[in-house]
C-alpha cells in the first residue's frame, strides 16, 4: 500500500525527457533584428521545464529592466516558457535572461539578445544576476551527500541484521538511529533550500513561505515530501530489527524491510537523472536497484566493521561468510546497473574524456576498482576466519572412558549393566596378572605418540585464541579501508548526479540553433600603448557571437581609461588556431559609428583559437594583445 502511494505520488505525469533541459530555440531568434516589437518572448527546450516567479528578466537598450507579465507555458506545452512584453518597445537591443528547472530537478539558466528596428550603437554588458549562490549551492550539495550517506547506512545496517542474523545486535542500534535522524534532517534541509537553489539566491530565502509553497507543488519538492512520509513507517520498523524473532517471522520482516527500502530509493530515482531521458521506466528500475545494492554493500560494510569490533566473536564464523555472499550479489547488481546507467548517461565513448560527466564517471570507476581490490583482500581473511572453526568441528571428538576387559555397558555376569549416565559404575571383572602386564606394556609402547599428542594439545591451547584474533583484526582493518574508499566513491556519485550527462550535452549541442549554447563570448582586452597619455590606455570589449564553427559576428567597443567610449582610428581582430596551423583570419572590422563590427567571420574548426586584438590610437601608436577563445562545434 505504501509503495503504491509513493509510486502514484512520484510517477504521476512522468514522461520522456533528455536529462537536464537544454535550450532548443528562441522566438525572437538570438541576435536577430525584428522590424516590429514582439508581443512575447518564447523559449523551447529539449524537455519539460518548471517555471519560477522570476524565470524571465528582460533588459532594454538603456540597461533598465523591462516590466513583463507572468511566465507561462506556450500553448500548454511543458517544454516551453513564454513571457509577455509591453507595447511600444523602443528601438535598440534587448537582453533576455532566463532561468527554469529541468525535469531532473536541476536549475538551468542562460541569456540571449535581439534588437528592435536596429541594434543599439553600443552593446554594454548587462548584469543578469548570478547563476547560483555559492553558499546555497554548498549547503545543498552537503545535504545531498549526507542524505546519500545516511540512506546507505540505514539500508545496509537493516539488511545486515535481517540477512546476516548476528547474535549480538546491540552495536548496530546506534548506527540505525543515527542514520534515520541524519536522513530526516538532511531531507528537511533540502526541502528548505530547494527554493533558493532553484532561484540562485542566498540561504535566507529558504524561510520565504510563498517560495516553500511553490517548492511543495513541484516534482523535486514532492519527492522530498514523499521521503519524509516513508521515514515514518521506517521509524516504527527499526526497533523490531534488533529484537530476536522466531524463524517463522523472518520472512515477514524481510518483506516489510524490502518494501520500505524500495519506497525510499524511489524518492531519489523519481527526481534525478533516471526520471528524464530515454527509457525512463527501465532507467528508474535500474536506479532503484543500484541505490539498494549500494546501500546493502556500503552500509553493510559499516555494520560488519562494528560487529567485528564489538561482538564477542562466537557467531562471526557464520555472520562473516553470509555477508561475503550478500556483498558479492550486491556487486553483481552494481556492475549490471552501472553499465546500463553509464551507457544511458554518456551516449558515446568519446564523452568519457570529452565531458565533465565522463571524467567524473572515470573517477568513480577508478574508486570502485580500488574498492573491489580491497574487498578481494577482505574476502581472503573472511575465508581464513571461517576455516578454523570448520576444521575444529571436524577434528574434535569426545573421549569416553571404556571399562577394561569387558564390553562397555556389561556387568559381572555379562548381562547388560546400568544405563549410561545412570549414576552407577559397572563392576569391573577380575583381571589376571598377565592381562595387567600386557596393559602396562601397551601404555608404555609409544611414548612419542603421547608426547606429540600432548604437544598438539598445548599448541591448540596456545594458538587457538591468538590466531583467530589476529585474523579478525586483519579483517577489521581491511573492512575499515573499504568503508573509507566507499565514502569517497559516494561523494563522487553525489557530484555525478548533479552534472549534465554527456548524452544530454551532445543532444543540446546538436539540437540548439547557432548562438543558443552559449549565446555569446565576451572578452575584455586591456591595452596600453606605453605613450603615457590618457588616450593610449583603455579596454576593448570584444563580443563573439555565437562562438561556434561557421559564421560569427564580432563587435568591438573601445573604452578609455575613464571607462568612457573613445574614438580610435582603427581596431583590428584576427583569429589563429595554432594546433591546426589555421590563420590568421582577419575579421575585417568596420567602423559602425561608436563600435567596430562585422557579421561574416568564418571560423572553420572547433578548438582553442588565439584572438589577436590590435588598437591604433594615432598614426604611429598602436598595441596588440592576444587572448584565448573557445570555438564550439
């Protein structure tokens, strides 16, 4: 019932998407010049997006903000965003800054420009506001990591108690309670920080009641709210884990624990990468299995470490091999689901080294490989820890005294004597002198055997307590290393879930029109001719649009030392690609009355180009400055 409720709450309205929204197109087009002022600005994305109260900010030619209407979806399409513009817009260039929330809960922002009538004489850099607040982002990431860590510890410790069945459960009660409270606290923090994280504002905005109300109606907020709901029955279930139960009650507890763990994992899968992109149902199933296997393995390691440290050790020979088998099954699930998720997120092998997502994935794979090496070392000590107990059980036999001269259990007359353990000893029959002598000779026959047996007993008594303790200590150390490496891998995973997947990045680059990603590249170039005059010092703001392979527009605005616009005889910009020995390509800028520009610079290859800007301030004084610019495919 609970699992069904969570599924309905989280999956309602889920549909195909592309994991991180990317801007597909704008109306008006970026960099376009329209004759009449448009009535709306419309953005089209590669997936459905959520709108904010401040999703659009439009700035006019005078750099002042233009009053706009409320942001809506165009024609009811969830992959669009539209805002109305006032009538009678003045002639000049307008800058549109936008911010939306993609279906996988991550905010996406950008900016573009268009002109009404003709472009403004000078294009100034408009402050469109910060993309994100560093403090809010830091707190949000820390809370996400704590939530992952707490969930892994909670699921892993519970699975250890249910599946490995340690005799001493007291050492595991505190981690269970700590994990539950940590997960509760981090979820509340994430819920409060959701609004400032989406809008890019400071943490103080977390206490805005209206913003919190908007958070609770969005998909990420609903997932966090569902997580809080799931934590309530988990709180009632935890005390029963540490109690001894009859064998018949174990399947019921295991079924209940599995349902709660799946419901908990769904609150992540329904609000992150798995909920957007190709093959959403399969991806969410894979994500849930991946999260559960991670928790069972990594959280179980912590439970095993505590058991090795605090348990008297009488049940370790059974508990440790059980966990070893469970860990192997978990790693198998992790490998299968991890391969699928890597393929789904990357899209191509080239994205491994060419995208941030791919590089983080490589780092995670390296961490997992190290973790498996340490796990293999732990497995060796697990086998050695279990081996002595098996050998001892096979070798030790009880030595029962037998009466000499008569079959056991018979009396003087050869009739059956008293029953075993009856408390009476059978009467021994008379033994002749010759028999007594033979018996004495037999006892004295092999003193070496008796001596060796005595030495073996002494060795067993001497080595028995120390050797298992040494193996247990070595296993505990290797498990501790596993826990540390696992914590690092989990941290990388947290960063990975907040990174634009390689497939989505390639899709955005392929679908977006020229200028959409990124809209422009702005380079500020300071210059000084060395003449000592005021007119010989200043800056050149060079705008390269769209900074992609093919035709590009270049605008250069020259400012003096007092930051005012200055008139110079010539500005020249050339582009060179040293790695391919291309160039220099002269932009051939023309004086446009207040700035220098051109709309027809053809840059044929992607890469890191060298832009050389030459400013001539008189007939004899000029200076050249070089800067690196990135040209995207």
